[in-house]
């Protein structure tokens, strides 16, 4: 698992789109607005990607043998906790020194 840490507007989503196009991995996003934006951006970039997955869509039972990409992980974590736990995220941790999965 790799992480890309950049400030807002510095190309994280664009990198996810190109990675999705190269690997065939769908991009998981926090909401439908982000899903729509990624689809538009991919079209603008001239690349074909699998349909992005919003955390509100049920992906249980689906197989993603190559894995998934998560765009704006902090937003996905926050939306998932609100949807599934009905709770705000107070804090989260991440390992950045190697493959933790």
C-alpha cells in the first residue's frame, strides 16, 4: 500500500485517475459529488477508468482482485464513520514507513 501526501490542488486525484487507468482498480470516494468529479476529470484527461465507487454504494460481494484506490482518504474515513457508525471521527492514525497491509 502506498500513500500520496500533497496539499489540496496539487494532483492527488489526477494521480489516482492515471493509476486507475493503468491498473484497472476502481477509485473509492467519499460521496457522489466526488464520484462525478472523478468521472469528468478522467474524460478531460482522455483516460478510461472503472466506475468510481462511493462509500454509500454497497460493494459487498464484489471482487476487486487488483485492489482499489482511495481518493482523499480522510474524507472517505469521515464519511464511512458517519454512515456506518453514526459518529464523527475524532482522530485516526496511518503508518507511513512501509507496507502495513
